[in-house]
């Protein structure tokens, strides 16, 4: 599964260049400062609507300037189940 996260340093620099604060940004995006902080720290993924609003607010910056797409390795964890002394490894089904 793919994950989109914010390029924190790039967005911080863009905010500084426009003399915007995070509080101003949260207000303009229509989100709480807590939500915005979670996006900046990578705990939450910005929704498509928030990504679009951020790009609209920071005109002149492209998607790739503000965001990065990575593969979420948490979905790649294999399920290992010990059934009757045998180990079954499968990421999709439990009964092997």
C-alpha cells in the first residue's frame, strides 16, 4: 500500500517564505492544530482534500515539492500461524 506524507522541511520553508504560521495554515486548511501536527510528524496521512488545499495555498509549489509517496511496509508483514506443529506463512489467508 502506498502512503503519502508531507515533506516537512519543504513545507516549513514555504510557510516561512510566505510569512505563514502553522496556526494560520491550520485555519486556512480548516483543520485543528493537533491534526496538522500529526500530519507534520507523519502520524497521520494528509487527506486528498487537505493536500489540494495546501497546494492551492502554496501556489508555485508542485505536488512533489510538498509531498512524498512511499510504500507502507506495515502491510507487507507476513502472517505466521503455528497449526498442529507446522508453520504457515501467508499474507492473505489464515487457513493454509
